[in-house]
C-alpha cells in the first residue's frame, strides 16, 4: 500500500496532467474555430465579390480603377 505522501503526490501529478491536457485541447479547439469565424465575417462584410470557391487574386472593379489611376 502507498503511504499518504506518495498517494497525494501521484494524485497531484495526475491532476496536473489532466489540467494540461484539457488546456491544450481547449486551445486546439479555439484555434480550429477562430479561423472559420474570421472567414465567415469576411464573407459577410460585402467586401468580397468573388464566388466562395474562387481562390487567389481577383481582378475586381476597384482594382481596375486603381490601375487606371496609377497609370496616369
């Protein structure tokens, strides 16, 4: 049988491990959710005019206006 000191040390060690594991899991869950929320906010702000499947550079009317003004 374990002595009182050893038993409390083992329990404290287990609690610390569980606390760190839960904290890491919560951090990973938050990291997985935050980029999706930011992308949803960007879609809803009316700034993007491309289809949701399109990726990369998009030549939009305001960019064309900039190029025209920069060329003059």
